[in-house]
C-alpha cells in the first residue's frame, strides 16, 4: 500500500499558491498564515491531525494500487484543505456580523464560535 505523506500535500499547496495562483501576494501570505494554524496542513505541531486533506489522503491511499493516481489524490487533498480554510474564513466573517447585530449577546456568540472551532 502506498501512503501519501503530509509533506507531499504541503509541497503541492506551496507550489500551487506561489506559482499558479493569481491572487495578490498579500492574500497568498494570509492564506499561508492561516494554513499554519492548529489542525491545518502546515501546522508544525505534529500532535494535531489535518482533518481536511490529510484525512482524505490517508483514506484514499487505502485503495491505491499504483502510483498513477497519487498526484490526483494530492491535488484533491490540497483542494479540500483550501475549502475548509475558506469555510473558516466565512464562519469568522459571519460571527463578526452576528456580533455587530446582537451586541448584548457577545459572550454567547464567542462561546458558540469556540465550540464550533474545537
């Protein structure tokens, strides 16, 4: 059985964002910053598992018979990492908007956000 390493997904993401991505440099730097957070693919804390692309790559590798589809799995895993990151960005924005509409509920909103992020 082939095993897809986390480093392969990291390399793919880094190469894609630095060479193929048409976003502004500041946005790409911000994406890299977020991808280094707890539970994200670039996190240096090895005790946290990447539930996005890392999980997908490990499950997909159980069915891998040869090297022909490894690159496809790596690119899909990277896309999943970015989709999960995007959902976090939208969740943060939504909580900021909710907090401005319900200033008297700040504590409850913060607790709900922490719960959803854990």
